[in-house]
C-alpha cells in the first residue's frame, strides 16, 4: 500500500471530481458549465497530487510547449464558452503531452495501473475476479531489458 499525504488525498478527490464532471459534461452534450468545473478541478487536483513545482516543470518544458499550449488553450476555450472546440484542443494537447508515455517501453498504462493498485480502495477493486484479468492485460509491461 502507498501512503498518501493529506494534500495528495485532497488532490485525488479533486482529480476524481474533475474527471467525473468532464465525463458528465460530455454525456450532457458538452455542457460548458460542467466541462469548465471539471477542467478547473482536474488541473487543481493534479497540482495537489504531484505538487506545484512538479506540475509547472511537467507542463512548461521546452519540448512540451506546443502540447501545453493546446491543452491549456483548450481549457481556456471551454471557460469562455466554446466547449466542443475546447475539448478537441484539450484531447489533442493531452495526447501530445503524454505521447512519450504511450511510446516508451514502460508505457503510460502500466504506470497508471501500478499506481492505482497501491491506492487503498481502488487497489482492492482492481483485484476483483472479472476486472483483474483485464487490468493485468492493460498493465502488462513490455520491459524486456
């Protein structure tokens, strides 16, 4: 099990609510208010989980400026009231930001699955019989070093 600080617990909650509001906003035909709330909560939760300094270092690296521009620009476009165009920008920026994780031998999904397995409640959910086989396939590492 992984031990989380109180700040990280708050960040996990904010990120979870952010993802929920983003998902719910997309289901309700790109409701701009729900998407705006989801974006703000998601970015704030990310900053709480990994810290402000690491968040800024992640987003504002020289080789990630295009991706950061699209992602944060998409958040801004959603906030000013054009949710569909903003979400397209955000999704494109998200894939640009995380493309190194998707292409690396130790991909993005194995890292995420490994982290979630150490979170108290979510880790036990991932070990349920029907879910475990699926999660094991997604979380497989191609690390043959």
